[in-house]
């Protein structure tokens, strides 16, 4: 895994990658964790296989800067207005 310095070198490309897919509607949101020891990406990707394929194109993955943990869930309840995203 890369260092924080490695991540900084590829940060702009990583943000551009995320913003592109956010604009396309594939991502619902993303941002750094607090404390800043990683990031959370909330997506509209249908399954784990698609998620794994998606991150292969992330500059952080291409340059082995970070590792990815995938958490799948089935939304059983959610607030009104989120129907479109669930």
C-alpha cells in the first residue's frame, strides 16, 4: 500500500475520477473520513463485482495507493425522498 505522500501525488486525479462518476449519477456521495485515515464512497453500483470493477479505474487503485473495503447493504427503511436512490 502507498504512503500518504503517494496519495497526495494522485489526489487530483482521484478526485476527478470520483467527480466524473458523481456527475454521471453512479455515486451518491464521497469524502474523507474523520480522522482522515481513508474515505467513504457511497455508490449506486448494483453489486460487489461491479464495485470491484469500478475501483480498478480509480487512480488510487491503479497506483496502489489505497485498499478498498466494500460494504454491501439492503436498505430496508429510509427517509422519504430517497426512494430514487434506493
